[in-house]
C-alpha cells in the first residue's frame, strides 16, 4: 500500500520498497506528487498553506476521485465534517495523533 501524508511538516510516500519524504510548502506540491505517483490514500492536513479548508480536498478529488482522502485536524465540528464529506473526505483523524506508546 502506498500512502501520501500532506501536512505543514511533510509529505510522505510509503511503499513496500521504502519511504520517501518531501517537505512541501503548499498543497500544490502535494498535488504534483499525486499526479506523478498516485498513492492508495492521502492524509491531508486541514490547515495547509495556500489551499486550506476544502480547497485542497476539492482539487485532490477532482484530479483523483478514486483516492480516499482522510482529513487530519485538531478539531472538526459536525458542520465542518459534513461540508468536507460533501467535498469527498473519506474520514477524519484528530491531532495530535497519538501512537499508543505513551
């Protein structure tokens, strides 16, 4: 499985053969990566620079509707969650993400 994590800190593409990390400055860079190497899923930070809120999600879904996009955010209220689902969000992960080790 290949996944792409788009956040203000990194974009990570993971595959069975290894992991490649890139630090994008905007969602536009993440979109370019998705176009050249489509992942199986995308984790998208809701507060990415330049294209935050549903704009980044809308562009990802327009170009690759087959790729599930999971939104990562500190808080997503019910109205925002519904709005993002309408724009194609597959699901949500709350921040900070805890790995269960501490």
